C-alpha cells in the first residue's frame, strides 16, 4: 500500500442523471502539504471534494486515505476518520448558537443534559485560534457572513482532522481575516495536517500552496509545483477546451437602450455599463464576482444603495420584479429548480404563469384558450417535447424545462431579457437550440444580458463582454478582442 501520500484518489468517475461531473480524475496530497485545486466553474472541483468527504459516493475509482482504502458512507464517517470539509455553501444552522454549530453531533452531555459550561470553554479555545471575539452562545443568524465563514473553519479545526478540505473558504472574508486564514494554514501545515484548498483566486493559490492540480470540464489536466508555474500558465490549463461551439455572426445593433451608472449594492460596487438595442452583452466572472447580484438589482429583486439606471435615457428604479416585467424586462434566474420552475405544477402553467395576471385571465378567471395559444406558439418555436400539457414540468428533461422557462419570459414580449446561466444543467443538443434562440431573439431587436460561466458560449454569442472579479468590474471587451486567456485574466483579477 502506498504510504507516501496521506490521500491518493484515482480513476474517480461521477455521473448525475447522465451528466458527467467527474471523468477518471485523480488527486493526491501528503501530510503537511497544501494542494490547491483550481478550475473554471463546473470543472468538478466541489464534486471531487464531496466524493472524498463522504457527501456522495463515486461511481468508479478508489480512494486511499492514511494507508487504507476507504469509501465513506456519509460526512460523519469521513470526520471520524480524519477528514473535514469547509463547504463553499455554508452548512450552518442559523437558529442555533456557535457552540451547537461547531460541535453538533459531538456535544458533551451528562445524564442527558448538555454540559454548556464545558462546551463554551472548548468553543472559546477554538475561537481564540482564529482571534474571533464572539460569544459561544451567540446565534448564527446574528453574525456577519465573514464571521460565519470563520466559524466553519473553527468547526473543521475542532475535529482534529488529518486532512482539511477548504472549498472557497476565502469567498466572504476581509483582507485582515484572509491573512488570519493564511497564518492558520501555515500553522496546520507545521503540525502535519494536509490541506486541499479549492479556490479561483489564483494569486493566493500561488502564495499558499505547495502543488496545484487543475481540473477542466470534469477531467484531470495536470499537477504542477507552484515554483515551476505561473498564473498565466494556470489560466491556460484552466481554459483549454476539446469541444468548440460554432460562432454566430454578429449583426449590427441599434441605439443605446439601457445605461447603468456607478451602481453599488450588496455584492457589487461602482458598476457601469450600457446595453444597445438587439445586443447580446455577456457578463463573465468566477464564483462570488457579483454578476448575478448586479442583474438582480437591475430587475428589482434586490435593492441597490447608490448609482442610477436609465432606460431610453429616462431614470428607472424598480420596486419589485413585477415593476420590471411591466416595463419590458424579463429575467431567467440562475437556479432553475429553486428560482424558475413550479416543479409540481403543469407544463402549461409553467409556460404561461408570467402572462396569467395579464393577457391570460380576467377577473381572476384563467382564459384557457389564450393559454393554449401561447403554449402552442412557443412549443412550436422552441420545439418543446412533452406528452401532455397537464403533466408536471418535473416530467421533462432539463433542456425542455429550460425551454419552458424561456418561453414563459418571451410570452411577456420583453425588450430586455436577462439570462443567468441559461444553459446550466442541459445537454449539448438543448444548448445548441438555446444558442440559436438567443441569437435569433437579438436579431429581432430584443436586448440580452447573458451571464455565463462558460467562456466558449460567451465568445460565440456576445457582441461585448463585461468581466467582474470580487464585486467590481475589471474590464470590458469587444468581440473582436475575445480570447479565453484575456477574459480569464480579467476574471481572476490578475494583471500581467
């Protein structure tokens, strides 16, 4: 058995409903070593960490940890064997206190009662390691997101893990808190603890790692020593592609339709851009860059604190998404399952729900004739495949679900359409259909803001792209300037 490495995983494969998330990938790390795992959004980084940490099993492959082959049934089993994960999406219980969040499942009791004083003392010890001045009895819901992130780190450290996996641990930390985190990582290394550090912040990756592993499109690309590479080389490995998307012809656009000036709000700062009639304007950036937050503020979902928005030269500020819809805006949200579809309701309702309060009802009574007209129009236009319009939308494939959501918004006849990751979780064929729809809509004069993590589709469709990094706009490129390296360089905040 290979004992040189604390963790050695190889041949790992994972499918989700036919979508290949991991395809024969490998990863290895020694005791007292920091291995950075990098790749674009959707490269398979978090999936790999979840496999290692027992969140779900791999379909194929083997994992050797601390000298023995393992296959954890759940995260608790992984923790008991010395592996702790700090997840990208914080797994906290907001209505419970700090003690309970750090030690849930490990609370000391006597005669069935929790030993709160003893647990509070243990919690203070963990918080002190991070210089956190927080009461152990404080409820999580009362804390800042950065404080919650540090408590997740405290939780991982408290398990006495041999391997700590940090999945984007720095996404909500201030500069000072980040420095504390880096100091903690150095201390953990000196104690022989291994770290797998998942991050899109390449400058800090170069700073704290010993080795860097690159994933791309669910595949293993390479592992390099940090002293033998550069940020530019890492970017090049991250963006290489085997599959090319056919580029669409860029048609001429019309006059300026939308202007956004110095917009600032939660998750974005001082953002300015414009959108022409019939233009496809891309928004690119990595996790936490603020792309979606800007568009949600424009659409009236979230407030903004300063700046202004103009439509056809006139100031606008929507109080709600309904306000936005009534003024010719539409927005397809990023998370289809939780933000776009009504899973248990019929296909016809999901297609027409945005128009039911307007053209499809009168005095609270649904006009089914009008509903059928809209359904037939867009079923034909989008080639949506279904057996019965009364079936729930959950009976459709992901691609057909996305087409239904697109149809719903186009039924409102918008002049500005915001698409947030419109091809996420759909197959190749459906993607190609969606690309054609988007291109055709822009030719018909609809202006489109196209948010995507996939650089090939940004480059294939968009007239221009706005690139963001850590809440600010880092650049804007015209399509004739597009290269994956240029966009990724801006997206990582790296200045050559």
